[in-house]
C-alpha cells in the first residue's frame, strides 16, 4: 500500500447523496476472482448514460471524488473500494460515510475525507465552473484546497497514521511478528497439523 | 468478556480465548482495542479464497502456516457426473483457481473425486482436525459448526482470509457470552434441528448479535456430536459470532482414532486439557436463555428467515400476531413470497422437493435417521427427493451400510458430496415457485434458486414429508394404519 501525505488531482463533482455500494459496483462483478481490474465496473449502470460525470472528457482522469452525504451505504462488499481505487481515485470526499465503507477504505489506502456539506456544495460549484480545477489534500495538516475553497477535513488519528505510513491490516500485524513467533514456540506439539497428510 | 483475571471463574469461550491471545489490545479511553488471536486451523474453499491468494501474490507474501491450513471444493461443485469438467464457466474458474493456488502455496487440497472432498465443515471434524479448545476460521459463516467440539470457530471475510493466510492470526474484538440452557429430554421424533430452530424463533435472527453462545443443559449433554454440530452450525442464524458446547466424553469418543487425533501419551495430555476447558462453576454469562426440551415438537419454518419458525402442529401465523411493525411487515412480505395463507395448517402444505443435505444435516447419523423412517416405503409420487452426503467419505460409509439402496428403493436421488441445493451456486437449484422441505440452514428468498420457497426441517421431518408429500412429523408416518371399521 502506497503511503499518502498529500495528493493533488482533478476533482470530480458527483451531485448525488446516498451513493450505495450497489451503485458503486453491482453484485454481478462479485463473481470475479481477482482483486484488481475493477475499473470498468465502477458506477457501471450510471456510466451507460453519456451525460454521467465520468463520461465527460474533462473529468475522465479525475482522482478526487466529491460526493453528497452518506457515501458507501449498503452491503459490506470490499469491491466498492477496489473499484474506486482501480479507476484511479485516491480521495473520496463526502460529509458522511457508511461505517463499513469508511473502514474498508482505510485498509486499501483510499482516503475518505469528511468535509462539511456547505463546503462540498462550494466545491461542486468550483469544479463545475472550471473542470480543470485541481484539489489538493494534505493529511498532515488535515486541510484541503479546491480553487477558492480552503477548508479542513475530519479524519481520526489512527486512520490518518495508517494512511501516512501506508500500512494495510497485514503489515500492521506483521509488526508483531516476534510476538507471533513467541506464541508459536510455546504451542503444544499435540495440536493437530494438516501436513503431513494422514487419512 | 471484558477482563480475564486468573482467579475468576471462566466460561468455556473465555478459556479458549485466553489460551490464544498473542498480543492483548491496549485500552484506549476505556475502550478495549482488539486482541490478536492465534488461529489453530484455517479451512479454505473455492468461493472466498481467490482474492485472498491474489492479495498474497501482489504483496509477495507466503502462507505462514500451510500446515495449519486445508482446502476442499464444495460450494460450486456438481453432485452428478463429477468426473466431467464443471459445466458452468464461473464455477469452473473458481475451482481451477483454488487448485492452482493450493499448488502454488503448498496447501493440502481435497479435490472433487477424492475421498475427503466434501463440505468444508464436514471434512474438518471427519479428519479429526477439529478438536476441543481450538480456534478455527473459514471464509464461510457456518464455520460455527466446529464449536460443537468446544472450539471457538468463526466465519470470516475474504480480507480476513488473506490476513490469516499471511499471519495465522486474527484481530478480534472481545465479545459477550450467552448461555443457551436446554433442560429436559427430547421426545422421540424431535431432534437437535428442532432445538436450534426453537432457539432462533425465541431470540430472533439478531438475538445473538455480539455474543458467543454456549449450549448447555441435560438435553445438550445427551446429544451426539453430529446433533451438536447441527445446533452450533445454525448459531450464525441467530446472529451470533459463534456457538459452543463444552467438551465431554461424547466429544472425546468422537475424536479418538480419527486420522489427525492425538495418540498415546499425547492423547491423555490432550484429554486432560480439554476437560479443563469446561465452564467453571460460578462463571457468569452476560445473558441466558432457557429452553425446555420436553415441550419441543418438530419445528418448521413458514417464512423467509430462520426465525420464522413454528411447531409443525401449528398454523401459518397472521402478520397481526407480530407486535413489532418491522416484524409484521417482514411477515407480510414473507407470506407473499412463500405464497401462503395465514391460518393454513403447516401439515397441509404440499412440497415439490425434499432436500436432505448441507453442512447442517448431511452426516452419517442424519442419513441413518432419515433412512430409518423411509425404509421399505415409497415416496409420494409427486415429490422429488435429493440426498446429498456431506462428504465423499460419508457417501462411502453410507453405501457400506446399504443406505444408498434404501434411498434409491424409496425413489430418492443419491448424489455425490457437496453443498448442492443449500445455495443456488451449482446446478442443484429450485425452479421459480418450487416449494422445498430442506434440511439446510437458510430459507432466504432465492437461496435455493431464484423464486424457490424453502421450509427448513430436520432430517426425520424431511423423510416423513417425502412419504406423505405434505410437511409431516415422523409420528405421522410411524403410526399404524387405522384399521377399517
Ligand atoms: S452447505 Fe450451505 S451453508 Fe454449508 S458451507 Fe455449503 S453453502 Fe454454506
């Protein structure tokens, strides 16, 4: 997982509240066996509409999604984060995130930044007025700039630390490698093992 | 389960937890961070593992303990013509991917055609890999089955599967404990499936949330291991993270002599440890429910979640029987989906299909009990009955006893092992509108096939139903025919 401290990229205004995980990625894509390559699945239904924001040339390569409140509700599927990440998004901005989506994002290095709704509205206006507007997010200072909008975002200390260090769940646990090894050395030998095979 | 002091009387779950803590979570403003627990056994199948293995590959990580990991093919596999390539392309890709991953990471795999292939929760106990006092995980919610041995056994998600493969540990938040005390003795024809359906009807599908359940009391002590597995299997349907039974002589007898069970001196040491795991006198549970086994009748579900259960002698409930508006609405919707009129006697409901199988009820004992009821009889001509042993081994054992012949003579289909009609992921599915008496664990809308209607039952109720064509108790078919006047 890539550590992030700051990120600057094109903003994509998504004037939509309650973007649920079925809209982010429909269930049919859950049958895939890969963990990457979900960029085509992102907002699958909406992208069939030529007017959808990601179908507009100016926003196509956006990396910061600015959405309405209650982003990521619905099922717990981790695929929603994978699809956003694979498309190229590094940051999602909303005034409220669903709990599971929020924790899934942190695990995949996607920054979910909570910004007050009035500021989101201002950002939408800026991005729609000039699609070339870039957004800069700074995790160190928890600040965000988008054209004339200069504001702060909310993120808890733990999630911020993980993103800045680029630690996924497994790397975090592997920091305890010595403790795991110590535990293993005291495990009773009578505990079963699957190998060698006995039938 | 907040603080574990050494002098405090402990429950079974607390002891197993205590013995697996690798790193204790730090207190953070009064909130306990998760503990890091060691995992003794990791069961793997084709559906929830592909992305976990891919994650390892992308990060260049090995499987930490292939020798504590075992895989089998079950969810997607056909139960007919298993020597032919799997027809559905997606199922085939998942199975082929599992085979390639096990090869690459050095994991033991029991493939289709192997004597130990079968439903992951049947295979672990059968091999003696599931033993008391262990931590067992699998990317499947019915992992709770293994709690019957006094193990802490939990279903996990795909990213946790990857975490366990890489580290052999799992971060877990402490949970609460609930005693489910079942007193008395079951009447003939009533089985452990009826106990758990009654428990879920009592506490609701969310009643166990945040808890590890411990089933105890005289009725539980009298149950075989197979019957205990049926109960623990469905703990998840009450919303619980896990379900457990204290290990006793029944447990030890079941484990002894299995391929991976300890032997010689190690056996004695193991049994001594296992005995020490039982809940201490005076240990406190965070909650308790009490069920009277003497009062239980065979249970059956009428709706679309496992909490929608009634005694087989009852009728389909009225939505107005439910006080809570959410429950009432769910009942209305369920009745519509199930195409049932309130007030209909459960025993008047006709079924099209009877499914005997799934990790809930597909072990040798389940097959034996069903066979006992149908032996020498014929099924209702309009009913189709499918019998699917939980593992290839169970199939072989059943055949050695001639059970396959009993089922075939009865008119049932005798299949190869797998999850089969428990979920619509392989060729065994209900057609839209088809009604099924099923020994599986979930009666959700579309679970057994799009538009299919499921009534959850025990194996003996399934057998009696296949004879009469309508939902029936064993006592309905075992009574002597009335003599003509
Ligand atoms: S039999 Fe059903 S519940 Fe059990 S593991 Fe298979 S699909 Fe899951």
